[in-house]
């Protein structure tokens, strides 16, 4: 299993739109992408900036499942749309789960 953190700065006034789009993407993933486990969205609070910071944290069966998602047409359509409501360039980090041996 791997975990992926995807980080975004959403332009002020577009927070609900971003959150609603996240929900739609999760439904798509559940129904169309093998290897997707689950995802959550987290919003940074307490700072007044020109954008609201979000992290989407997702769990995947393996790295190949996540890569399949990032090459899907739906992913590219969503990222293209997101350019209108995202400030700066989003980034992601992949965290590989380390299994302990007994």
C-alpha cells in the first residue's frame, strides 16, 4: 500500500467548488480505478492568505494504481479545469508503507 499527499492552494471564493469537485473525483475513483482505497480532504485553518491550502490524502494498493489514475483522461480533465481555481502549481508526495518483518 502507498499513501499520497496532494497539495493545493485554492483561490479565495473557490473553496466549495474545490471540495465538491473532490467528492466527484472520489466517486469516480471508487467506480473506475482499480487499486484506489480511500481519500480524505484537509483544509488548513488559521491563516489569512490569498489562497486556502488543502491537502488530499489518498491510499492506493500500489504505485502502479496511482500512476494509472494520473494517466487517466478524467485526471487530465480535472487538472485542466483546476487551473482556473488553483493558485500556483500543485504538488504531491508519495509515502510507501514499510512493513515490519517479525
